[in-house]
C-alpha cells in the first residue's frame, strides 16, 4: 500500500497507486514507457504546494525531487539550464553565486522550478511577467517515453504552449531559463488606510519596480509593499508608516518565509477593471465574511505575455488572492466571492482553488483550442491526463 499524500495546506489527500522517485532522465523514461504499456497515467509532483487537484492521481505519481540542481550556467547570455526538481530558493542562491538572478519571484519560494513554470506562478510588478516567461528551451519527456529537445529559437510556437502546460505535454527534464545579471533590491513595507491606498494606487504601481498591497478585513487597513533597485523608486511614502526596510540579493527580498499555512483562491483580472473588482470583493467581505475571515486579500499586477494558457495572456493583469487559515473552513467564503471574479472576466490561477471547468475556461483564452490541439498531438493516449485534468482542459468533448 502506498502512502497517503497531503498537499501543503492540507486540503487535498489522496493515495496514488505507485510513487516513483527517479534519479535520472533515463530512469524517468523507463517509468513512462512502462506506464504507457500498462495503460496507466503518470503525473509529476513537485513540492505539493498547489491546492488544485492537477497532480492528484490513483495511478503513478513521479516525484522529481532527485532531479535537482543547475546543469549549466551561461552568464554571457544570462542563461542557465536547470533540473526540474530544483526548489526556487535553492535556484536563487545557486544563480547568485554565478552572477545571475531570476527577474522576479512570487511571495513564496518553496515550489520546484518545473511546477512553478508549468502552472504560471508569478510575482508582482506592472512590467514583470510570470516565471513561465523565463523558459526559452529545454528537454521534455514525451508520452512515448522519448526525450524531446525544444527551444524558442527553433520552435517559438511550441514554447508558447509548453510554458504553462500543467505537465500535460510532457515532463520537463531540463529547463533553459533566460535570466538577469545578479542584482539587489530594497524591500520596504508600509501601513496606511485603504482610502489612501486607493487614491495613490496608480502612482504606486507606476513608480515602483514591484508593488503590491495586502488588505486586512478585520481592520479595513492595508500594508503596502515596494521593491526597487537601491537608489531607484520613491524616497518616501508620506501618507504611510514605514514598518520594514531591508536590502539584499533580489531572490531573498522578493519572497518571504511563511510558517502559517493557508488555503488560497486567486483570479487574474484585466488591469483596467482590477481595482473596481477589488472594491466589489471588499464590500462583499465586509458585509458577509468579516467575522470569520481575518486573513488578508492580496492585490498584485502582472505584465502581459503570449503563453497560450497564461492567466496574463494578451492583457495587462491584476491578480486578487483570497486567503484563509488552513485550519478553518474556506469553501463558503471562496464560493461566495468567486462569481465576482467571473463577472469581471477573471481567469483562475491553475494551482489554486477554483470551481471552473473547461467549458467555463475556454472563452477566457483566445488560444485555448490551439493548446488543446497540441496537447492531443503530444499525448493522444492521455498518459499525462487524469479525471481532474480532463474536467479542466477537455470538458464534455
């Protein structure tokens, strides 16, 4: 009997038929070939930080934890080739030692690089794209158990599809990332009122390399967070109280350790109506959920990109995240707010809680059918597909 697995927040529990932990690309290939011969499905798993069931399976689960590290560095081209099971915080330190850095990171850096890229993980910043956009080439294990090299130079259309693909086109075995030279950031946090945040929001977004804010329902106040290269950005925010100020390597400033676990729902909205949507959410929370929800709501920005299934595909984006303590009920809260996100054309984060299915999602993505065609060509037998993924990507067809 294989072990029961539980995701980071504790909201998903399942027992796969078999857990494999390959230590090489060749071993992983044998696992997939054997699964295909047995008519079994295979799902890769990373840090299990996701709270959507995209990795849940009762067949074969493949841990990539032993396939970690940086295979090669190319500081001259600002690139590195990374193995899929490398945690983001490990990657940050390794790159920094070779004079390189990722352009951006999310609020948490415990995810493995392959999973973060495949699900469209992002940070914040009007000019900052998701982590998926770092991917410019690599190696992919196909449903036939064969290794396929790919690159943006030779097949940019395939790269646009595979960047955010939820592990359904194949399993990454190496990822070539386009990076920046190592740099420092000054991280500052400020407390202020929601009214002042609203009044100055566009300036805050425009004047800072990275900016976001947390809104706290119980107090109806906000925490502003800014990141800038030393010497850049505003000297002060006169209508806010500074509560944190530190400077260091970018990867250590962008993310923060989280000891308290939580459930999360996040939707990506068109930037032009992002704050209007937030105000609708705020009103609903204050009227219905303030007593039971003490956790914050996070407001971020993401630059547009051209990845087929990116939540920021084709449009400047605002993301709004709901959080609830992992020990408390969350679905009533999330389900009550979710229709507001949907009304504003929101796209749910692939790795977080939501209730949308393929028929709901298809109108939100102009290249949905193109991605689906590529997926069916790459995996006609559904080796990398499970019932939750069929619901998410195929629907009733």
